[in-house]
C-alpha cells in the first residue's frame, strides 16, 4: 500500500517526537486523517480517542483496521500472537529430534498456526478468512505459510493451512469454551479423570504422574490453568529431588502436556500452564486375544479379557505422594500406584493390578509383599484389598502381619526412609537462604550509577568565558576552542569521538 504526500508529511513532522519506529504508525494515521499526540505514558493518543499501544518494541493500533476489521475479534493474547509472533517462546518445541533447527522451526511455526487457527475457529472465522489473514496479511504468525508460498506454490500453502484449520476445528468441536469458574472446574475434573485412566509405566512415568497431580492441585487452588510454582516447591509436593522434578518437566513439555509461559525472575517462580488433551472415544470391553481388530468386539473370535485399563484414585495419590513412606527406596511410585488403584476399586487380583497400576508383574508382587508385611493389604485367595484404615497408614493384624503399623511415619521407619522429606526441605531452605544472601552481597558490591562524561563537552573548570580551553595540568591557555553550546570545536584532521 503506497503512502500519500499528506501521509509522508505527517511522518516527517512527528518523527522527532515519536521516533523512527513510531514514524510508520504516524504515517498510517496521517493517511487516515488522524493526528497523533505524544503523551507521558507508553501510548500515542489519537484525535478520535483511540491509541497506539507500545509493547515489547512492537506498536500496533488497538482499533481493528485492515483485513482484521470485518472479522470477529480474537482474544488479546491470540491477537498479539497473530500480529507480533511468539515473542515469549511459549510455543517453542522442547524436543531434540532429527532435522536440526529447520525441523524445530517448522514445529514451532506449526504450533503457532494451530493456536491461531483454534482461536479463529472458536471466534467464528471460516476457512477462507483464516487463510486470507495468514497468507495475505503482514502478520508474524503467517510468516511460515508465506515462506511455503514463496518456495513452493499457493496450493501447498493452502493445503498446509487447511490442515491446521481442520484439526483446530475438530478440537473445538470436542471441547467447550471456559466462560466462568464452573466451566474451569469441569475442565479440570475432565483432565483429572484423563490422568487417572492414562498409563504411566516405569519409574519415570510414576514421577510424571505425581508431577501432573501436583500441578492439578495447584490449579484447583488457584482457579486457573495458569499457575506459578518453583522447582523446589514442586519437588516437595511430589516427594522427589529437585533434579527429578526438572527432568519430569522436560518430559511433560515434550509430550505436550505442559507448557512453560516464562522462566520467572530472581524473586518470582516460573509460570506454567497445563494442556487439556482431547478425550478419545471409549474402547471396547471385549477384544480378540491378539488385540483390537477393525470392527471391535464383533470381529473374529472374542474372549473376555481381564480389565487391564489404568484406573487409580488421584485424590489419594495427591494426599500420599509426598510422604516419606513412598520415597524411591521405600514403597516408591509403584507402591503408591497399587494403593491408589485399590483405593479406586478394591478387591483386585495381581494380574488386574498390573494393568490398573501400570506396573510390571514382578514389581506388582514385590510391592504387594511389602504392603502385606505392613498390614496395609489383606489377601483372600488371589484377591487383594486394602484394609479399612490403610489410607491413613494404619494396618490390621493378618496372617502375614502379626504386628501392623499405626501411621505412615512408622511405615517410613520400617522401610528406612524416615526423615527424607524433612532433609529435602532443609536443603531447599539452605539453598534459598544462600540465594538471598548472595543477592544482598551483589547489591552491596554494585557500583553506584555514575553518569559518564560527554567527550564532546569539557568540564567547566577547563575553559574560560571567551571559549578558550585550558590545559588540565598546567592551566595554560591552549589553541583549542569551545563553541557557544559548550562543546569542543575539533580540527578537521581530528577523529570524530565515539
């Protein structure tokens, strides 16, 4: 779009007041017949009451102009993502796949496009409007699509954008927008139910499960998906070390279950957001021995299989996972999974616990033997069930346990893990104290802000009233001269000061 002579005149008039970056905004507003006025705040007010927002060095009008004017409005966060791009790296991939930076950049652009497509579909944009904004608009979010258009052809770019929009529309069709706090808690309950029936195999899986449950509890208390938690506080909630919590965060971000919004500051923790996946269609209860076939239970010879789908009580896990009894060398995460699986559905066989707790068969029998010896689990034939007070750590007298424990502290003492959580909290407290003392020492050693002397302007004691320069040591008048504005008059052969 070309600028009129009036537009260029307005740009030149306000360049000194607005700066080179805002000159473009002044030019656009001048062509629209609006006069910007410089204010004290980080805004440039217009004659009609509108304003130009200044954010992170990028300036754009709050009024919807151009191709966005006739379209339904997006949320402020998504509109900023569309116009400025991912300035905070909220959608940056956290994987190390083959392909190097090119593959990472493509994955980053795909996430940004899907986020904009989801917001556009929810706002009511159709597919043609979305592709028109991404391809024909000057917005940072459509930069990758325009690059595909430049390197290949328009058909390939349209196919890439259509795939992003169709996937976002499918996601929108299976989810509902969060309008109030009740909708949020309904979505949080759906995520909790999803976590309960998701398999978390292995030691790393159990750690990731505790990480998700700790964050769900924080979000439930806060009332928002966006939550702030430090690595040490998260480790204390999970009942693990800080390094283990950091590795778990990396795995959850790679699995698109968690996103890091910012890295925090020296006095504030990092900000995170949980991601709610789309709930899949329910599976069949019956299948062939070789696994599910095309057509489900009505295909081929069927046989009743034991219920091996994961199913635990997440509230029990959140309540018990930070206790010393479930440390890594104690009952660990597998023992916690067995207790939570029996708390959700009591009276299970060892084969069923292999599936419901997502652990291996040898680990199942090893942890069941520990729980039987503590009096927390009772075995009748091949059926295992929790005792009535097992959730509180109090066992009952059985054939396998003549002297049961009375609380979880006794369980930790019996397993040799008592005091693990307290030592961890003490270590974290020492690290926090060391951090604060270090910051205080740095603040004390910081030199005061001193204005650097201007090399063009000499001190007042080194020149006379008639503009003659004085030698700083001898005080003799030299051939150097001072201009009326107090700056040096350099000879032609003298290099320009930097």
